[in-house]
C-alpha cells in the first residue's frame, strides 16, 4: 500500500496588482495614442465619464514641421533600394507579419482612403473582357489583395475557396488566367505575389517597354534577382554580357519602380509625410530650462455620480433587493473599482513621465540649452533609474515611442540615451560621437569602393578611438547601414 506523506513548502511569489498592470500598459502609450486609449476604456466602462469642470493642463499639440535628422527611429518611405539593402532576398519585407502591432497602429490608413484603392480595382472589372464566371474569380482575387497591392493567397487556395463558395468546379489554370488579367489593371504591379513579380509586371507594362534600359532591367530582375538584391554586380554583368554602364542605366530604371503599388492610391502603409506629436515640450527662457507634458487634449476623468448614487442606495437597503438587483450592484461595483484603477493609473503615468523627463533634463541640461551634440553626455537607462528610484524597465517603457519638442527640433526620447567609451586620453565620451564619425565617413566614401569595417576601425583610431571591428559592425547595424558589399555602386 503506497504511503501518503505531507510536507510544507514556503514559496515567495510576486503578483502585479490591476493598478500596476494598467500603469505598465499606459506608460508604453505615447501622447498620440493616449486619448484614443481613454475613449476605448470609456466605451467598455460606463462608470467612467469626462469631468468637464476640471482644469485642463498642457499646451496645444505642436505643428512644428522641423523633424530633426536625429529622428532615426522614425520609419521612412519604402523604396526599391530599401528592399534591396538586405542580406536575404527582400520579398520577405512585404509580408504582413513583418510588422509589429505598434507599427500597425501608427501607420494604419483611414478606411475611406484604403477603400478607394479597392474601389479603383473593382471598377476596372467591368472594363475587362471577363465572362461572368471570370468576374466571380476576379472579385475574389481583388478581395485578397492587401493594402500594398500584393496577392497573399495561393492559386490553389483561391480555387478551393471560390469553388466551395460558388458551387462552380474551377481549376487552378482558370484562376491563374484571371489573375493574369487582374495583373494588367492599374496600378502597374498590382496582384503580384512577391517583389520580383511586382517589378517584372511594372517593367513589362512600361510605356517604353522596348527601350534598351527597360529590356536589360527586365533581364536583371527575371534572371539575376538574387544577385541584384545582394549587389553582386560583377556576376550580373558576366551572366548577361553587359557593361557596367548598361547595368547602371538599368538599375536606375529599377530604382524608380514602386515596391508597393497599392500605396499610390492611399491603400498602402507608405507614409509620404512625417508628423510627430511630442509627449514633452521643453522651453528655454530667461536662461532657465523647463518642460511640460503635452496633454491638452487629454480628457479629465471621474466616476459617474449616477453609478455612485446607485451603489450608495443599494448599500443602505440591501435586504429589500432582488437577486437581479444584487447582480447589477456587483457589476457596478466591479466597474467602479476598474474605473478607479484606470484614473489612478493615468495620474501615476503623468507623475512617472514628469519624474523621468525632469531627470533627463537635469542630466543633459548643457545640451538642451543650445542643441550642441558634443555636449550630450553618455547616459544609459540605469543612470536615470538611479536618479529617480524607478526600475530600469520603467525607464525603458517611458523612453520608447515618446518624443520631445525642443527649441531646436523634435527628437525621440531614446535619442538622448547612449553608452559611453573612453578615448585615447582616457575621457568618457558618448557612443553617439563615434556613430557620427562613422556616418559621416560612410556618407563621403567612394561608392565604387565603400569602406569596410576594418577600414572604419582605422579611421576611428586616427581620431583617438580604439574600437574593435565587431563594435564598429554593431554601431553600423544600429544605424541601419548595410555592410560595404551592399553599399557598393557601379
């Protein structure tokens, strides 16, 4: 008979309270999204309401058009050249799962704009030589084209789906034929299944398709796409028996193509203009630095008096209430508690952001006076954590996705953080200074013979920075600068 033993174990567990969870989530939200987050909370919690009598803080959102070059964190417009500066074949850059949730929220195009792209495609069905059976397939194909203009479902899946939905016995060959017609629609390149096919469609539909440069460009994409994406120009000229000048002219044609044809009609996520709403606004007046949160459009919240009175009435007369009334009171009590947590989390978010920004302002005060980059001190998350008494993870959440408006431009908050290293004189300097030297060296390099990481190490050594090659490679990658081979031009 098995024996039964009893034992005691002491475990120490740390659980986050609902208030702490709310605060963590709110700290990550920039000003541009906070107002929407508050609206969403009010929609699911009827106990929350706007306090119209409460004083509003902050200033009007900035319309300063100056977006400083320091905004390296900002996504830039997509180009063919951008896709081809990758080690791998660049078609993966076009997959939907390549974007994070945050990117999706920031770059989402209003539905009315996105719809115009699909309407433009649907309208063209009537202008094509389609049978009724083919129209059915064309509508389904267009419905599966994403905002960038790419078809994301396989021919086999489309055949199965349309056959099942319509009762028609379709073949893959029929669907492929309809797709070919859809791919002749405007904009050129629409309905492609990858970047290579998208470029080929645009080249074959070009008005000057018989032009020699277009012909060579088509051969390059059709037969040497992988080599082209990796800048193996010598292999291309040998395989196609063309000169460097002919390849250069063909490359110019390719770089003028649109990697996201849907974006031409407002349906894609390519952004033609950058607009940043700063979370903090710094002023320098009378030789004094100050800042405030940009929260003018943020509503003040309160607990609804109606629901508070309901709970108060229930508490004074519990015995006479039915089960339904008790259940309703329980529901309201939970919503009130949730609303209290949310309001408190908003307040703590303000306090935390203020505390962190004040510490950064004190730490980098010399820089904020005149914007001289050489006055930026090395500063890591732990430096601000030690000054504020907050956890490093909290500083990280505050610094991500936040922007600061200064008298000399708008910057990501992360811009002011950098590691430190020592120069030949033993002085601590910011890694940003080293990155600036690297960037300037690469910008002025001979593009036919770009600087290798080993050569960049030598350049830094001449300027009294003894840095290992792997460190140079790390800084280069942090600035999204490709290796020398991929920077080479013909």
